[in-house]
């Protein structure tokens, strides 16, 4: 209840804000993108994590407005970045229940005059669980718009391989669980991550590894040649202002 109240009109009161976490290109170590991540603060100053308020936004239907506004604002900020950077936005499976999802995203891009290829949308395997015709149709229409689609948290859901077979994704984001505890069993972690990267590349996708926290993980990934890295080692989710500063000063 309290969260629902906090979510209504939250943009106006600046209780809902976007933070940005950098994605680094492995080859040249430059920032290629930021992932937009929502942050909610209540009137009393309490921080509520997305894992708590996103489900409530989904249950109450607020996710449709919040999701559209998230894309609008993420694009608005991305317009101030160098033109070779893109921006990534997470989409909830619930947003795909609306038939106008794709046309809304199209209008947002057109109104902002933002090139569709600079927008990446992240979806999780949960989206595909229901295996609906509609979802597959929406994904191909997004593809036709020129927006790129990433499968987020790859490797943690159900029958991921079947979905890779059936749908065309532009990118795999390898879930950070595969890096957790790396220091204690390096070979095992390296072997599975290497295999996922190979799988992604074989299927024509780019691969981002998430959750990079230490220099030794970074070193291992550098040898494995994924495409992008993301994690606290390169930057935590930060305000749009801090992201702009990071772009000026470099990682
Ligand atoms: O932001 P944090 O690092 O705590 O993210 C926790 C979870 O919340 C992640 O799974 C992330 O994808 C999700 N999340 C963050 N921002 C958004 C958003 O704008 N939309 C949706 N649907 N999920 C988000
Ligand atoms: O599900 P998704 O991948 O969108 O979630 C992003 C979440 O992962 C956010 O909560 C973000 O703060 C968190 N995150 C990003 N980088 C790291 C990292 O290096 N370590 C940990 N533990 N969490 C991270
Ligand atoms: Mn994500
Ligand atoms: Na992710």
C-alpha cells in the first residue's frame, strides 16, 4: 500500500529517479552504454529497491506509465551523451501485455528524434514463459523498429536454450551469479562463462558479462573475449550528472 502511494505521482516529486550504470567495451575499455535503473525514495526518505516496487507497479498496472516515462527520460539523458553511445532500459514482462507497447515505444523515439539503434531493451526469460504468439510478434516488431533486444540475467531462468532457438536476440547478458565466488573456484567459473560466450557468439549475439567486481575477474574475462563488461569495478549505478562526469573523465 505504502509503496503504491509512493509510486503515484512519484516522478513529479522526484521520488522516482533514474540512475545509470556504465557498460564497458572489452576491446578498448571505453563506455559504450549506460543501463538505466529506477530508484524510489518515499516521502520519509526511505529507499525502496526495485525488487520491491517493480512487482507492485506490475500488480497495480502503474508499470505501463512508469515504463513509458522511464524510456522517455532515459532517452532524454542519452541525447546529451556522445552519439556513439546507446542506452539500455529494462522492460517488465507485464508491459508486453499491452498491445500498444511497440507503437508507444515508436512514438517516444519519434517525438524525441532519437535513433532507434541507440536504444536497447532488456527482457528476461520470464517474458517467454507463457510462450505467447503476441510476445513473439512484439519482439519482431521491436526488431523491425531497429531497437536492439538483450536477454538479461541469462542462465538463471528456465529452458533458456529453447528461447534462444526460437527468438532473435541481439545480445546476451550473462547473469552475475556466474561470477559470484569466482576467487574460490576459478576454473569452474571460467569454463561455464567461456561456454556461454561461445554459445552467444555462435548464434550471432553480442555478450555482456554482468557483475564484474574484481581485477582478477576482469583479467579472466579479458582473455575470454566477451563484448562488454558491467559491474561495480567499472561503476555503480549513478546519477545522470555523475554519468556525465564519468564520460568526461573516463573510467
Ligand atoms: O537497480 P538494481 O540494481 O537494484 O535492480 C534490481 C532489479 O530491478 C533488476 O532486475 C533490474 O532489472 C530491475 N529494474 C531496475 N530498473 C528497472 C526498470 O526501469 N524497469 C524494470 N522493469 N525493471 C527494473
Ligand atoms: O537484473 P538486472 O541485471 O537488470 O539487475 C541489475 C542489478 O545488478 C542492479 O541491482 C545493479 O545495482 C546490480 N549490479 C550491477 N553491477 C553489480 C555488481 O558488480 N555486483 C553486484 N552485486 N550487483 C551489481
Ligand atoms: Mn538489466
Ligand atoms: Na542485467
